[in-house]
C-alpha cells in the first residue's frame, strides 16, 4: 500500500508542476521577458527553469556557444548541473534548457537507465567538478518504456530475440517502482515513465559511498523531471 501511495504521489507532482509554473511571477519570468537575463546569480535549478521557459517561448539566447567559450574551457570545466536523460533525439538537455558549452554534464541512455558506468560518471561530476544538482529527466512516450510495456506480452522478444534492447527492458522490468504499478495501469505509458523517473531519483539518493551522504547533509540535490513532447516544457518534482 505504501509503495502504491508513493507512486501515486510521484505521478501527481509532475502533473501539478505545470499549474505551479504558470502562477510564478518571479525573477525568472522577468528575466525571460527582458530576454537578457542575468542568470549568474541564480541557483542551478532556477537556471534550468529560466532556460526552459525561454525554450518554450521561442526566446532562446544560445549562451556560451562561441569560440571565446571554447578557449575558456580549454583548461577545465565547471558545469553547474548533471542531467541524466533519455538518448531520445527530441530532448537534448543543452537545447531544452538553453545552455551552452561547459554548462551541463550530460549523461544519456535509452530510458535514462543508470548502471555502474553512468553512476561512476555522476560521482565524477559531483566529486571532481563539484556539481550540486542532479536531474533525472524522463519524457512522454519514451520508446524504452514502451518496449518494456510490450515485453509483458512477449512482443519485443518474439520479434527481435535476445538483442541488446532486451537488456534495457530487463533493467526496467527489475525496478521496484515499475513492479508497484497496478496491473490496470500497466498500459499507461505515462505512469510507467514517471515510475522510471522515480526509480532513478531513488537510486541516486540512496547510492553509496558518494551520493547518499552528500544528500543527507544537504550538499547536493537530486530531483526528477518530466519532458512534455507537446509543449517542450519540463515539469520538475515539487520541492
């Protein structure tokens, strides 16, 4: 019962996010209206929100995409966020958040699954590049999640056999958050996507030896996000 309640809450915080965003009349919206926002003083999550609002509104600034920026980064990088997202070509983080070179430490896999290599990359970004924010971003109509949904009927394996996509399906199938989805909701891809996002966030928040102690001390923040293919808007987990 508790796991089901957690899953329902997880689904709700994304659906409520858009209404909350529309009500905000903060410095973020003022910055968008001016189209020359001073984002240097913003917190990492606010930078992402400002950038995504510009993307949705069609007011992209394309910052940090110059030869000068290339030269600045030659001797090192200081990304302000780690984004773990799906490899889907429709949602590159640097574009949907209107960021540039050296801003985003991007980790992309189909279905935004997180294995040892991805986890090691995240730990590197936190320990050595001092990223304070990690975002796990899934999206509407995720193909990897659809493959998982079809696997219950044997559709994928029957058509393709034991290919490497089956490894992705097996990973997603093992997630306890997916197993907690009621049987009558397993055909709802949106519900499965949000369960998968919740899994990624939970996994990282409890990861030892690096991430969990930093989360517990409030030194890093790990949140979930959902990308809407219709609007381009990113809905963040309520804080």
